[in-house]
């Protein structure tokens, strides 16, 4: 399976770069080295899902999509689970990042 901009985990990995917890200083253990491309962000997003990180997309006051990301400890403490569905649509900024990455690859 490939990167899916409508998958909240893939989108958050790309947008947040390496998934930083919104409640504590925990940063997802990203993969150093190797090519940074859409497959990389797909692997990061899906590994975060498997490791019980919570990714919660929500529109901001300006209508832009923002992600609240919680490490497994904070998610458990708050009784929150990640989103298993898909985003209603793709975000223009995520599409723009994807297009730029594809152009340089």
C-alpha cells in the first residue's frame, strides 16, 4: 500500500514531519537515514498507528486542518484512540507537499 493523503496517519506524518506529541515532549521514533519520500511518510504513519499513537484531525478556526497527535502514554491517560477512518477530502497544503516531493524524486 502507498501513501494516502486521506489517511489521517499518513497525512499527519507528512504534515507534522515526525509526529510530535501535542501534550508532552515525546517524539515518534522516526527512521534515520534513507530516502525521505512519500513511502517514508506512509511507513511512519502506519507504524505510529500500529504503536497506538492517536492522530486526531480537526479543522482550525481558519478552516485549515490541524492534527492533535498523542503518544501512546498520553492517549491512554486521556482515554483517546486514533482515527481509523479517512479524511473527508485531501488538504490543499498536503497535496502541495506531495506534488513537490514527487517533482524532486
